[in-house]
C-alpha cells in the first residue's frame, strides 16, 4: 500500500462531503473517492442533449439543519419559495397551492369552502409536527436499549420537545405518524383535487399508495424544513443543488481533504478484524484505519465487504431492506416554455397531474403486480426558469416525474422500448393538460428506475436508498444493527440517505456518522 | 324506578357479559340490558333454517383470555372448546397446502412444496410464540397515556418503558416490525412458497380494510397469533354448540354471581345529571337508575348516540368522529345436504374438521382488496370456511351439515349502497368461487344466509359492520383506542364507562376489555 490516509470516505454526495469535512477538521488526513467524474451524488446534473442540462433527482436541496448551516459557516443564498408552489391540473380549473397560506386558502374556496377554512389550521399543524421531526433528526435515532448518560439526556431533551407540542399536538403526532395519508386528508378536507394533490406529494418515491398506513409520515418527512403550507419544495438555492455541492467541496478542500473522482471503491480491506484500507477499481490499495461509506447500505455491506466478516443474520437483514424505486424521470429539451394553465408567469414550482386520491392509489396498484401504471401521476418542473444556464438562450428544460413505474417488472426487463412506452404515455397525459407541450419538445432522455440505478448508483433506482416506511426509519434504519452508523467491523462506518434521518435531510447522516467515527 | 342497581351494563355482547360477571362477582348489583331477544352480541348461535344451528357471526374461539375462562369458571357453565385440527388451502393447479394439528405432518406437507419453508415454519412459529408472549402483558394492562401529565400516567409510562426495555433490543425491534410492516413484506423475509405466504398473510387482513401488502397488517397477523386456549398459543377452536355457547357460559356465570340479564330491552339514552351518569332510559320510556353505567357498544354509539354531545368535550367528540370502522367482511352461512367434496382432497376426511382457506396467492388477496378499495365486493374473495357440524353433530340434522364462510372483502361503503340484489350477487360470487374448488357445492345447498356489513350493523349493532368495533390500525390501538385520554375505560362523564372492543385491546372474542373495564370500575367505586 503506497498511500496512507487516516480516513477514506466512499462517495461524493453531500453526506460524504460533510463526513469528510468533519473528520478533516478534527485533524484526520482524509481522502474522498467518488466513482463518477463529478461530485454530487443524487444532486448531479447531466447534459442530456447538447446545451441542455438538468439534475433529474433534485429540484431543491431538501432540509439543511442548523448543524449543517453551522458547518458551512454561512446560509447559502436561497431562491424565494415558488409561487405558486404547485399548479395542480385536471380537466377543469387549475388548483394552486401558493407560497402564502392565506392566498392558498382564498383560492381553495373555488373548490370547497370547507377546505378553504381548514387550510390554515392544517398548514399550521403539519408545520408543528414536522418541526418535531426536525428536532428528532438532529441526533442519532433514540433506541430502547439506551445505555449511556448522553443518550438519556438526549431522550429527556426529546421528551421535553414532545411535551412542548401541547396536549393536542402530542396526540396528533402519535396519531398521525402511523396513519394513511388518505385518512389524514379525509380528516381535514373534502375536495378530491386537493386531496389528490397532497397525496401525490406525500407518496413521491415511495412504493405505496396514499391509503396505506405510514404515508402520512412520508408527507411529514418531506415537509421538514419546508415553508408552512408548502409541501412541494424546500430549500432551493441560487445556482441549483450544484451550489451546495461546490460549497461543500470547497470547504472540504480547505480543510485538507484530498478529493479524487473517477475512483470507484471495490472493497474495504479488513485485517485482523478491523478496517485496514480500501481497494479501488484501478487496483490501487490505500491504507486507512477508518472508512466511511455513503453508498447505500446494501452495497456498503454486501458488495464492499467480504461476506466472511458478517454474520448471517445481519446479511439476511440487509438483503431484506426494501428499496423499490418507483419513479421514471424524463428530461426534456424544450424550444420554448409551453403556456401552463392557471399561471401567467413562467412557473418555478411543480405542475402536478394527480386529480384524486383514488387516481394516485390506482396508479400504485400496478406495482403490486409488477407493471408500470397505465395512468400514472405526473409532476413537471421547469428548472431553467430559475436557472437559465441549464438551457441555451431562450430555450428551456423540463424534468418530468412519472410514478408508478416499478424497478422490478414481473415480465421482462427495463429497456429502451419500455422507456419509450412510459415516456409516450406520460407525454400524452401532459399534452392533455398542458396543450402545446409536445410540439415544443426537441429532445428527451428517459431515465427508468433501472437507468437511474445504473447512472446514479442508486440501488433499484430508489432515491431513498431504502424505502422510507415506518419499519425502515429511526432505529430501524437501515437495519437495527447498523442504525448507529457503525458496522460490526471496527473502523467501518455508514452514512448517506439510507441511514437515519434519511433522504432530504441533507448532510445530517454524514455529520452523525463522523461523530460515531470520531468516538471510535 | 323501583329496584336499586349498582351498575347497568348496556349491551349483552361477550364484553358486556364479562364485565357484568366480574362486577357481580365482586358483589355489585348488576343489570345487563340487551336490545335483541338473545344475549351474545356477535357471538350467538341461532337456528336460521329448521334443524341447522349456526354461529351466525363470529365462529371460532381463540382470543378469549384464559384468565377469564379460569376466573369465571366458564367450563362449569358449559364452555367446551374443541381444537380446530387443520387449515387446507386449495390451489388452482389442483394441489393443496395443509397445516395439520400434528406439527410433524405439517412439516412434511410444507417440505413437499418448499424444503426451505419447512425449516422456516417451525422457527417462525417459535418467534410468533415469543412475540405473542411479549405483547400479552400489554393486553392485560390499562394503557397509560403518554400525553397526560398526571402522576399515574407518568408512572404507567415508566412501567411500560421498563417493560419494553426488559424485552431486550432484538425482541423490541421484532415487535416494532410487526407493528409497522405489511404482512406480505414480513412473511417475504421468512418464506418463499406463495400459497403459504398468502394463507399466513390472510390472518393479517381479517376484519380490516387493508390488503396483505398494506403496512400495519402484520400487527393483525400477530393479533390473531395471540389466540390462546388454556394457555396454548395459536390454538383455534370451535365451541361446542357454536359461539353462542361462549356467551351463554359467560351469561350463566354472571347469573350465578347474581347479575340480572334482560333481553329485548333496548337502551335509548344514558341519563346524565351534573356531569354524572344516573341511569338509563329504555326505548319503551322506562327509566332505570344506577350510579354506574357501562356501555359495551362501540365508541360511536357510546359517545355519539347514547349521550348528548353537550356532555362531552369537543376534543373527544372529534376523535370519536374520526375513529374508523369501515367494516370489510361478510359472512355466508350454508345449510348443506352433504359436505363439499374438494377436488384437491377428494372424499370426506379429517380435513373437513378443520378450516379451508381460499387464499391461493398474495396477488389473489390484493386483487380482492382492489375491488373493495374502489367500492365493490370482491368478485373472487378471500374465504375462511369451517364445517361446525363435523365437530358438533348436533348443529345439523343427521347426515346433513352446516358451513360457516367468512368472506372478505365486502366493504360497508359499497358504491350505491347495499341492496338485496347486491347481497345476493355477493352471495353468488362466494358460492361460484368456492364451487371452483368443490364442484358439488351448489347442488348440496339447502339454505343460504348472506350477511353483509350493513346486515351485521343492523342486526347486532356493530357500526359499519366492523367486527372489531373499530379498525385495528396502529393509530387506533392502545392509548389511542378509542381516543387519547379516554383509553382507560372511563369517559368524561363520571360513572359512565366503556367496556366494548372499541377500547383496548380490541376485538375478537377476547373479553379483555370487559374484564379490564370491570377492574377499573371496581377500583373507582
């Protein structure tokens, strides 16, 4: 082994960068290796047609906790919340979710007076519950077999925050977490369109329909860090998600981290029962006493490690982590923006086609039988409206999210033909709602879950790196034995979206994993 | 108002009767008021066709708490439970999958389909046994309220936390998985043979508006694993004379302790004076006074029908209005000239003494659920079929038989509402589906009774026909059943209590809610 570092970070996403920064700041000599040519992980942009770029998996950077902002040293420059945040289309008038609660409520009265009245209280309640999750997400997941004084103090702190919700807040939190989103929405609203819109936003990237238990939680999880009443976006940075990646990369280099791209890890080297280094695809072996992987837990455990180091029970558990990517992304080059019903200004928010809870649920049903949905729900965003650099002058980019299209097909496999069928179907649906869309298309790239898996290294094409359902969160994420970021191999640690607190809480697992690594 | 009662129990279902028996045993003067002409609620045996006796609604016993059987000495009062010997799942290819009373036989049978599953089966059974044991103390406790600030609740929470901690991390995590996962996903971690997974996951959907792939169904699976007769877990049984005998035995015990049981005495309202229960008024106008009134009815009736809403805090009313029932199952009772002859196991054999499960695959169950999700009954439903006359020949004339078919899904909320025509179409779907596996069935039918959730609601009063008096979903369990703060069998009206399975620990012919409510009342008075 020619080269030696104290720590090696596998992966180039924000979690990996945060872990690298923290370790380097504590005096560790850190190497970060990224398999791709560019850093960023799921934030990466790709040029899908000459002059047209888009980040297919990130329209925002999710939630940055106070800890991560502290680490960055400054709050990155943010775009204002999109207004409207959501334009929900159906055969009749568009429904708009605005950045202002009052304006949304006013607009809802055209659909239902009842919903209009309930919107402010609903928005407030969801903000309150998501606020509790935000606190919960700042520390390692509480566990039943706590044994250190620090954990007891952490639990007591959490208990105080729980109490601070007040009686009704406490009841609502406990009641809401396991609920089906459809039921939660029925408690508050009556308009199919409003419920369908929120249902679609809640089950994004989850292989469940909105009437399945646990989907109220996924809506809340995605609401952590969002503005009150906004369920479709969180922090959008000037310059796009790439801004955060370059800020973190700069910070890492400044802290002394060596960053190498096009460097794929193939194996964590274990000697005498502990980490001794990392082998790369190039054949190089680099010595280090600590390795932190931000790849998904399946790859980190079952592909990077020789199975002799793992007990069969743990391997069994890791093998049964559910990933289940369900979304196809279509990147579209547009000669011009099509006129979107309901708005006059070019939209920066989401255009959503999900007319009812039943529609979203039916779209999900197909996945149970291993098929893509005939009538998927669709979200379209135009990132070039806020970031003109993504397209040649005057032209635009659309990112289309199509759900449900399961990674695992019962018959056949994902290929060009299937991707074409899904995209044609999606375009036909968009054309019905946004007339003139297809005529403006000059190029498109279809990224099925299988393609996403291949290009972004996401197992089963799942952005979550482990489905965000109740049995795979908190102390169960990714599996109980690994929920503390440490693995059974001393010196080997995990971070990334597959770890608590999960996707969209950017950098936090990197921070928590670095703490575990520093503690030994 | 002539007679002085200590307690009036509204509803002579099994929980009401258990409650009355415990209170009478402690020396209280107890009056039970039942709307129908027979006691038992959903646990009744009735002659629907001359000579044919049916367990009309609930039809097997297993969840009845052993401490109740013991403390009320129910065997002395005629309770006689006979074990259910087997479960056979006919398969579309003409084969079958069976689980027998004899575990070696079962192992060999499963081995025939999958050697891997034969090994996993025993281990799975052990895990479920331990999990059921881990949950048992929770079923026997009055749930503490984590949102309350009282000393009692805090102490209760600490005790609960201590108990969960004492299970150890691994058991606790297994329990958590069972509480949150879908039964199909959970079983995927154990088994590979489709029909085995389907038949097991079917117990996760019974009585719920969920499919086997719906998160939360694994808990219902466990709930059904808690079946326990005489301390033996996972023992399901028939009651000699049908499930009405369970009710009769409890009623007889209650009478022996001095309780008075009145039938055809529908209660119109609970009388409340200055925030205190003072008695009840019957539909007939008769008023009966008592300082303690206990409702064995479900939460909707207990709070929204029996008392005026001005007596209750808004917070509770909101929670009760949001408490979900959504009955999803129906029942078909058949009088038969001969037993159905199953093509997968021809002839009449010991398998007729057990259950038949129509659950060939998880997809089959999910498709059945899909129909219900969108407002119709399942065209190809899940069914659990037993022939009680094979165990207790007195239930049918000599040589003839009764079949009890539990069917899912039959949603209460069906598009356009239930009509007579729809009920018969539902019955036809059941018979047609079953005939595919037993072709002689149609010609053997002498009489057929079809019960939809709407019929169940009308006949025995269970709201929306939900057999558990409210869905067994996570947000409706433990300290949230039926409502936070009021999960301790008390209500905001002093002297007014609830003892039905809308309260912790929920449904099944279990009796636990009736018993715990009695203990609460005795502690309060």
